[in-house]
C-alpha cells in the first residue's frame, strides 16, 4: 500500500520550532548544559490564584462534560467584560466572541472558513509561521508577502499595499505587538489599515496575543477600538502570555459577528471547544482585571520581563549585535550580520539556543530572535557564553 500526503501538506516547509525542539533534546541526551533563549514559552508560572482556581474547577465532576464549540457563556461574558474594561470596546458575548483552543487554532481555522483555493492572503514577513502554513497553505490559498522592514519600523507599507494588485485578495494577517520583531502599532496606523481593508473588502485577522506584555508606559491598542474596525476585523487573543497559561490552550477571537460565525461553522465540525474547567479558570483570570488594569501578579510578571529585556538588550549590544529595546513582547530581534541558521549553530557550540530569523520568513534572514523567558542570571550566563565566540 502506498501512503501519499495531500499536495497541500507537501507544500508545508519544515516547522522551525519543531526542529529546534529536536536539537534541544539531542543536546540534552549528549549531556550538554543548554540555556534556551529560543521558544517563547514563559518560565514564570501562572499566578497562584489561577492555580488554585484550576484545582477547584478541575475537581468538579460537572466540568468534565463536553463544552460548546463556541465556548461556555460564562467565559464569553468574561471576555466581553475584559474588552470593555481593557479597550473600551463593547462586544455581544453571544455573537461577537468565540472560545479557542489557544489562539493558534483560531488563526488557522479562520482561513478555512473564508479562503477558497487560489484566493490570495496578505501575510507579514517575518512572522509567526502559522499565518502562512497553518492558515493559507492548508486552505490552498496563495500567500502574498508583506515585507516588514526595519526602515518602516517593521510595519506594513500602506502605500505599497494600495499600489498592489488586490484582485482575489480575501484576507490580511497582522500581529502587533509583533512576534518576532517586538515592534508595536499605534491607532493612527491601525486606522489606515482598517480604511484600506474596508475599501478593498478584505478581512483583517489581527493577532493581539502580546497586548499585555508591554513596557515603559506603552499600552497596546485593539484594532476594534478604531472606527470601522468591527466592520472588517476579527481579533485573536490568548491567556497564554498574559497569565503564563501556554499549556492550558485557552484563547478567544472577537469582532465582526459574520466573521465569528464563519469561524464557528468550522469549529462545530472539528472540535467541541476548550475544556469547561479551563474556560472557568480563564474567566476568573480575565475578571482579575480592575478597570482595565491587570492584577498585581501580572504586573509583577511584566516588570520581570522588562528587567530581563533591558539586560538582554544591553548585553547583546555589548557583544556587538545591533538590536532595539522593544516596547512589548518578551523578544529581542537582533541583527546577526549573515546566515541566521549558521549563526544559531555557532551559539549551540557554547550551549545557547536562539531562533534563526529565516524561520519567520525570507525577510527574517540576517536576524536572530532571543526570548527573555529565562531567569535573569541565566540570561547573563548565556550572554557571557556568547561573548566568548562572537
């Protein structure tokens, strides 16, 4: 019997993060002492009140039945309340909010709902690979690259988009605060993008997973705050980064009710929603915000990331790597001056793992992403190791 993959699957490039995991495991088997500044998985545990809520809700037998594909009413109401307090955005929890098994799932499934074979989708580059791979390619769409260049502060060039052939363009993916560059977006730029999408009948998929990891007084906006945003956009969010709940797989999408309904049509066919107990815990987490302000444990976590980012940026500059101190995310995007894979391989010689920029797309080449998801002393040690060979 011959087993053949579907052509759409054959088009997928290797998933760089999976390859990194293999490398890490192999080095560990060799007994090499590794410091990983690669994958953005928080090392800081969830706040104590979340762990206590999880123990309580998971021990309730009534929380182990099927959920709804669109999410439990209590969770969706908590999301709507959070958006009202945090962004001053009004949402109908019944029609404008949907629960996700982590935002990654929603980002992939949204394309399945709206992208036909050969439809075009505007995708940022460098970017989180799920936009191109999980969403566009697996929906048999055609990804159209939007270069994110340093001279434009790693934002899309609106003028270039307007001048582009937009025939058959169905959707655009955006992500700010941005992974991997750490760049941020202001409301004026968001308004330009919303106007562009409205004029050209293009759905905006706005990944806002890092909105709560911000520093030096910056507060990330929601695209739904912008006039016209809810007419054309759906925003994706997650508890993963805000509450250090990456493994709990709980996120949500909000926005245009017709887009949300399209996403739901996919989800009812492929999943039964996140576990009830996780949704109840996430609802408590979101309701820990008071008047749009995060609770003390989240503020403490963000302050910790801020301290680490400053240390990492300064030490990388001292080594000779050009980089900016970001206003958001826990990533530092540094120029490596050449082949990013070879550069990362050099770092492995001293037991330091980073992510090559090429893993985020062709415009990521020449850069390396460092993650500040290690204790401060480990970050210092990693930089000392790198200084020996750079």
